[in-house]
C-alpha cells in the first residue's frame, strides 16, 4: 500500500517537477488546475473508500456473498460518480476566472483540468476495484500496477509536454493528457488481474452484472458520504489555499505547489499505515475481537506520528535542496524553502489525524469524525488562513499558519473520539461475553 500511494503521488510529484522546468507560469497553472481537479476527485475517492471497511468486515467474518455484493454494487456508485464529477470538471473555464485566478495562469489551468476529465471514469473504477482488493487484504497487485503507472506517466509527460514522436507540444497541459491515459491503462490492468487471478475466483466479481441493490448502495453511502465529507473538508482546505495563492500571482502559487506537493509525498506514508489500520481493525472486528481491534488502531496512530516526526526533521534539514529539485527560478525557490519549513511543522498533526481517521473507519465510525473535520478546517483553519493571508495581507506564510491550526485541532479531536468511542465499544463487548 505504501508503494502504491507513493507511486500515485509520484505522478503528481513528476508533473510538478517537470512543469517547474518550464517556468513559473506553467507551474502555477498546473497547481491551480490540480487543485480544482482534486476538489472533485476527493468526493469520488471518499465515497468509494467505504468499500474497503465494508468488505473488510465481511471478509473477516468469512461472508463470501457479502464481499461479492459490496464489490458489485460499488460499480453503480462508480458510474454515477463519473458522470457527475465530469460535469463539474468541464466548468473550469468559467469557475476559475470567477474565483479571480490571475489571467496568465488560466489557459494552462483550464487545459489541464479538461485533459484530466477524460481520465475521471477510469480512476473512479480503479478506486472501486482497489478498495475491494484492499478490503480483502490483497494489496500487492495494486502496488505493481501503481508503480508501472508511475513509469508510464513520466514517459507520457515527456512525450506530450515536449512534443516527442510527432505529438503536439502541450507544455504543462501535457501532464494532464499523460495522466488521463495512464489512468485508463491502470484500470485495464486492474480489471485483468481481478478477473484472472485465483485469489478472486471464489468471489465471482464478474460472473454477472447485478441490478442496483438500494439497501447495499445505501449502506455504502451511509458509510461513504461522511468519509467523503471528511476528505473534502481537508482536501477542500488545501484547494482553497491553492486558489488563494493563485490570486496572489504565479510566483506565490508555484512556491505553494512545491511545498504542498512534497508534503503530500511524505503524507503517503501515514496514509498507507492508516489504510492498513482500517483493514486490520475491520478484519479483527469481523472476527469478534473488539479489544485487539482497539489496540490495532492505537498502534496505527502511533506509527503515523513517529513516521511524520522523522519526515519533519528531514524537511527542516534539507528544505533548500528539496525546493531546488522543483525549480530553477530563484524567487520561487526562496519562497518555497520558507513554506517547506511550515510544512514540516504540520507533519506530526497530519500524521496523527490520518491515523485516527483510518482507525475510526475500521470501526465504521465516520459521521462524527466528519463533523470534527468540518469544524477544524472550516471554522478554525480556513478563517485563520484567509484573515491572516488576505485581509491582513500577511501573504502565504499566514495562509499556511491557518492550515497548521486546522490540522492540529482535528488531530486532537479525532484521537479523543477514538479513545472514548472504542473504550465504550470494548466495555460493551466484555459485558456481552460475560
């Protein structure tokens, strides 16, 4: 799962580094386009993440029929999501100017979003299969496919950005074209693997196309909508920050993208631990061992914290070298180095909150955590970022201070929720056993 997540974020890393070599405008256009695209992708990702804990519980209980049912019904969610999200993406040509994005950034940003829209159905379908496979504890195929996808994406960037092999020279927009093509290739590989490998043969995912089962879809939505709300609350905060930076100009937007992109790269480590925690907790609860499930969640949270503490130390020591990987522009480099130090500050909070979120999802506890995320990010984090960065004209540093505040408060609330919720859960289990 770690290799998978690093490979997926590696695509964004490669896009950012390669676009950074084209200049501040292309880098800023990519940043704004990616932010707008991610706003919609987070919705689909969050909804489909419900497949993983649902299948994990069924798999832990050895309920083959339920595993198959959840997987098949997730395809109807995929279809509805793809159609809805594409409609939102193609509105970028008027939505971004309405926000006030600098005019020199707009052509690249809009072009990137429209290119990425072609890959949205593929990535949604890939997520459905991925989370079904993860719920069963079968993560190796996802790792291999994502790693090959990273290599293909880098090659595609080179071809479409620079017009190789007779292709048009598209600049940063070529990153979107390459990523969309890669997403379809990854889906094809995942479909072939789940259809042909014996690990899935017992579940007959592709034996028939089931009609929509409203009860099962409703169960996935009840679990998935709060997850999507939580992810959208956090992701939306970072999207809003990127859009604020876009209003401040190409240099600021480019520097912000560098710091945020590297922070996202390190975030893949605790995110992987968080996903593994969800699956392990779900399997353990499916077997009826609430005490072991609670301990697994606590272990996952601690692992996320220590991993991010190490990452924070690395960013502090090598922040200037990290910025130099992305850009040759001295102005962008200087600001990016400064923002990377702020990224180091929120590493531990970010790790703790994603660890606690994964542990809570393992207990199918998603509604209250969503409310906590909304409060932390949009009642505390965004107002601080906007007031300090825009109203008080403090610039990008104060925007990042708002991000740090939101993440820190959310980490505290989610850990508190997990400890209290699971303590009641284990007490109830002990009484039932008695």
